[in-house]
């Protein structure tokens, strides 16, 4: 997809008052489909209730219809990659998300290279899951906080530890010479989980506008262009868990 078409897709998704996304669960577990229907009810997602085993049997997706394929991450890795390839061939504009209880970095790297757009934990809070799926539909890559991807060979040389006697305190950014405040550290932890601003605001008893200001400051300090890059930065450069 070209940069122009990606920007047009984002613009159309944002401009629609209540964009409806058709969700196709690729799974054999009926409980997962029912769970998705329950969690995504009223969130602008229309979950297909039929079991999908063969991508070729899907009905034609109307032009302009937002489509999201959610693949059960508990099936075999090679089967997931084959499914991703089929989806990319038949529905190049559709988004693909893998949902599982846990992820292995090597498998996620393979899924990502195959064309997956997001990875969500099946035990995530409903608001975080829905928010993560909306971010994917806007063109973001979503990763859970516990997932660590090897982005550079020098990761170990740039790790920044949070002192044990200062949990939740300021993080010394040795690479940039700047520091994150305690509040920014808390918000960064939520960004790692893929939480949207409204969830962060409620959890920390802040206004959404205040959260946006903090997110903007975080992006500047860590040299990130968006919240997904900030989450990846935290995953790779903070060697200890950040307590919110």
C-alpha cells in the first residue's frame, strides 16, 4: 500500500462518525468468537458469527468496507503464517491481528514480517483490546507490554535500568540526557500496554487533554514519532518493569 493510500485510509476511518469494521475471527474456538462479540459490542465492530476455516470461502468484502481479521494465536505458527499470506493476497487492504494468551518473540517477528498489524493478549481488559483494534485500523502497529522484539543488535548496550529503590520514579535517559517525570513514567507504562488516552486518563484520574500533553512530551524525550514507537522504545530500553 502506498503512503498516499494509507493516509487516505486513515482519513476516511477518522472522518466516519461511527466507522463499522467487519471482523472475521479465524479460529476453531467458539468461546473466542463469542468473547469478541461481547467485548466489541457497541465499539464499531461487526463480528462475523460463522466459523472461518478457509479464507477462500469468505464473502466478497464491499469496496470501502473496513475489514479486520483476528487470528487465534494458539494454532500452529506455520498455519498462522499461511493464513496471513492468504489474507494479504485476497484482501490486501484488510488489517490482521493475532490474539493469544502469550507470545514468543521469534513467532511474533515471523508473523510481523508476514504482514500482521497487531498482537493482543486475550486476557486484556475489554477497553484496552477495543482501543488496540481501533489503533490497528488507523494504521498503527500494536504490541503488548510483555512482548520484547529485537530491534537492534546493540540493545543490551543501551538498556537503562530503573533503580530498585526508586520504583515508578524518574527514568534517566542516558542516550538523550533527558528524564521522564514520575507521571510520564506511569503513562509510558500504559502506552506499553496499548491503552488509549481515555483509559489512561481514567486510571490516573486525569483529563484526556492532560494525557495528550504528557504523551507529546514523552514522544519528544524518547525521540519517537508516535505512541507505538514510544511503547517499543520502553520495551527495548527500560530493563525493569515500570509500575503504574
